[in-house]
C-alpha cells in the first residue's frame, strides 16, 4: 500500500535525523562557500576581463562579503 503522507526529513545541528509531515518553511542554511582566487580569475577571464589571480581573489572576496551581508538576516538583540 502506498504511503499517502508527504514526509519531510531534516537533520539538526547534532546530526540527528528527524521526520515530519510538515513542510519546512525555512530550509536549513548551507555553509557559505566562496570562490578560490583561480576560480575568480577564470570567471573574470570568461567575461574578457584579464586580471591577476591575486586581484581576482581580492575582488571575489569583497563581492562575496557584500552578498553574504545582503543575504543574511539581521541579528536581533535580546538585551533590553
């Protein structure tokens, strides 16, 4: 007999797995992974921008930091 339920699996911060029938409203966040200097240089080169791997890495880290800041929810203070 087929299962009529829609089960959703998730893993907590301790690695324990949980099954729920409720959909996840906020899926677990993935760890931010930036570009290596070489990946950044290759990306710039694909767009006809020839720069050193060092400068490409600096720009990639600066852009990554800005994106991470824009896509991170502000921390709320618990102090009154």
